[in-house]
C-alpha cells in the first residue's frame, strides 16, 4: 500500500494589498504624490518601489486596517466597501486607497 507523503497542509487565503495615494488635499510636506504606493504581499512583506519612499506616518495610519483587508469580510461589513484611510497630519490631508491586488493561498503554519 502507498503511504501519504505527510499530513495534508492547511492553507489560508489572503489578499496581497497595494496602498495608493489617491489624492493630497493639502500641502505634501512628506513628498508623497497621487499614485505613490506600497504593497503588502505574502501576509507580511512590505514593499516600496525601488528609488521611492513612503511616509512612515501615512504608512502607520493604514497599518491597523491591513490585516482585515487581507481577508474576505462578511457581506455588509464596512471593510468590504470602504477602502480609504487618511494620514493623521491635518495640513497634508493625504488620502490613501487600499486595493486588493492578488489572492494567494499560504500554508497556515507559514503565517506570522
């Protein structure tokens, strides 16, 4: 009789995300412009395009929402329909949009 190669691996379905500067309604002291972005891939990897930057305060404003946006939420949950977050600096008024860019299956034991 054949043996199994090992126990079946459980996986979790998560979205890779892109956080894009949608608009700057004030003065951009941090140097961000519409279209600038960072990505969160493979559950916890933050990627900023080579030669670019992203303001740590704007990034910090988005962080609390990212784990929830990586997962499909129940119908009617506000996180399924609302994708905007704002930088806390009232003079800059940087508005960012959280986009789901890819869905991937990750072995559950590999998640942080």
